[in-house]
C-alpha cells in the first residue's frame, strides 16, 4: 500500500481552491464581457449573438487551462487547447471579414487535436505518443489547407490523403515487422 505524503490533502485543497476561484473569476469576466457587448459598448459588430459560441468556448477553455496547470492534468490541457482553438476559429470567422471564414479556416479544426497533443505532452511527458498524434492531425490538416487556400481542389486532396494513409500503413507494417525480428533475436 502506498503512503500519502502528509501534505497531500492540503496540496489538493490548494489546487481545488485555485481552480475554483479562477473558474469563478473567468465566469464573472465572461458575464461582464457579454453584458458590455449586450449594451452595445464594444462596437456594432461585437454583439452577444456574435459572441454566443466563441466566448463560452473561450471561457471554458481558460478554466480548463488553469485547472490543467494547477492539477498537472494532461487531459485538461488537451481539452483546454482544443476549446481555445475552436473559439479562435469561430471568432476569426465572425470578425475576420470576407477573406477569412470557415471555408478557409476549417483545416485548423482538423489540426486542433494534434496541436492540443503538443501542449498535453508538456505535462504528460509522453513525447512519442503526442508527437505521433500531432503529426497525424497536423499533416492531414496541411493537406486540406491546400484545398482551403485554393491551391488545389478536392480532386487532388483526396488522392493525396489516400497516398498519405498508405505510406503510414506501410511504415508501421515495416516498423512492427522489424520490432518482431528484434524481439525474436
């Protein structure tokens, strides 16, 4: 049986206090922000309706970011970064003008789990796993960004994704085979 450190309960209480106080503060700031938007004090384009999706995502992401740092939770960090990226894309879509929109930004949604993995890696220290996850999502998003940027159409992107999938499958087949041979030796 493992023994608890004498200060473990006190440390846990401090983490909860920090997380809960920060969460309350972030919710209060979000309420003030939305109230100012509702009163029209933040300009004509920044309204409660235009912030109804990204502002709560951002608030929840910030709450989870504080929790991840206070509690050293890789899962909370991953979720925080994912929500913050989704909030960013939504805000850019709402306020970025005609040149920026979901049509151009959707690859960020594809890359988001990979980017979040890079941040979670800083807490978990499981570098190999998170780098592989990041590569999977970021490379896939890069291929889709060729389409969203108008460089090529889906008629090129889809075959490129299939080629990428095939290359990954061959790589892991050879890698697994080599590992089996090393284990047998």
